[in-house]
C-alpha cells in the first residue's frame, strides 16, 4: 500500500511538472550547469523564468533545468541546434566550436575587474559579438556576468612556480590551456559537474573559478585554500537558436526581448554583491583565502600575460587596445 501511495504521489508530481506549460504556449527549456541560489547565473535564470511565466502566461512558458540535470555544457549547444532546448548561458569559454571572438575574455589579466568587462561588452564591438555565431545557428541575447576567477590547488599557491607540475582542470578553451602551460602546469579539460570528484580523488590537483562556483560546488572542501588572483574573467552568453528565435511571432519575441534585457541589466548590476557573498560563505565554511601583495601578484602577471601573443590574431589588437584603455 505504502509503495502504491508513493507511486501515486510520484505520478502526481510528474503530472504537475508536465502541466506547468499549457497547450498553445511556446515552451522554452533553459538548461544550465550551476546551482540556483547565491549564484549569478542561477539567480538570473530563475528570475527570467518567473517573469516569463507570470507576464507571458498563455503565450510562453519557461522551464529551467539547473545543475547539469539536463545537459552539460559540452552537449547543450548541439542540443539547442537540434531544438531540444531553447536557451542556455554557457560561459564564454565554451563557444570555441562556434567562434573565436570570445577568446579575449579568457586571456589572463585582460580586464582589471568586472566593471571593465561590463564596459567592454557594452561597447559596439562587444555588442556585435552577440551576432558572431549567427552563421552557425546561434544567437547571443545578452552577456551575463559571473565574476573574476581565483585559483586553488592541493597545495598553497603563492608564486607562479607553485603551480608548476600540477594538473589543473580547465574549461574547454585553448586560451585557458595555454595559460596553464605558461605556468608549466598541465591543463585538463573537464565538464563542470566532474570537477569536485576529480579534485577529491586527485585526478587533477587544482582549478580556477569564481567565488560563486567555488562556493556552489564546494571546491574549497577538497583544496588547500584558494588564492585570490582575480586573474581572469568568467562570464556568460545567454544564447538561443537563430531558427527558433526567428520562428517566434513578433509579439512573443518582442516581449521576451524586453524581459531578457531587464533581467540582464538588473542581475548584472547586482553581481558584485553575489560574488562577495559567495567569497564570505567560503570563509564562513572555514576555508582559507590567500591574498597576494602587489609584488606577488605581479609575478603571476609576468608568468601568464605572454599568452596574449599567441592569440592576438584571433582577438584583434584593436580589441586588446580597447580593453586596456578601459582598464586605464
Ligand atoms: C565552468 O565550467 O567552470 C563554468 O563555466 C561553469 C559555469 O557555468 O559557471
């Protein structure tokens, strides 16, 4: 009897989930890989869902699948082109198969902070990047911020030499691979959902990510402290399929665009706060955060910045100059 009751309850739950979208509504599946609270992307995706479901009720319906429960980032863009998912917000490091223009965001020490990133993205060059994958069937709808990356390993990282010989998990980006090679370390591309286990079992020794990801995935539990390097940026492109987007009625597309732009502005403006809360949560969990003094930080700059030369042709010297002018 108990089993039957549980089965009935499960069926009811499944029906409720399926019934979330009504007949005739445009169904928008949004797949992502992070947690939902205390996370810039998680919060933004949930807010987008809430607003679409409230304001577009009867016309459109959004379902968010967080925590890699539907797809990981290696799969999601292909799934989007197949029409199995309509929105995602992979980090800018995950678009290598589609465009090389985002490589500027992976170059170490290119942007001094998230405000500089914001200004660059909102420039004409930055905004044009949303269209850079149109030929490949993907359309950028907006940049979503996460924050600056920090570095951790199974031993303290104070000078760049400390990273030599270690294996670091990287997102699948040639720039990030080159960055760790410049430290005489060994980069290992790996899906986000696998990083904790790989750090725990020693498959890799270290990683780089933002405070919200370090906190959300609990990387600090299986690392010897985190060094506050702020050496690079991790941001996202909210992306959709060009075919699907073009197929929407003008009315639905316009209303969706307005909501997306408002959510993007609101959450991007709040990202510093979410970042600092995640940093504090790492401290509160008892993990160590190591700050670098100016000389120590300069040693990391000197070790990693030569990587720019390898990618100047991909990203354009004029874009590097524009980014540096914003930093100044
Ligand atoms: C990562 O793979 O480390 C990040 O791109 C995950 C994310 O979406 O923040």
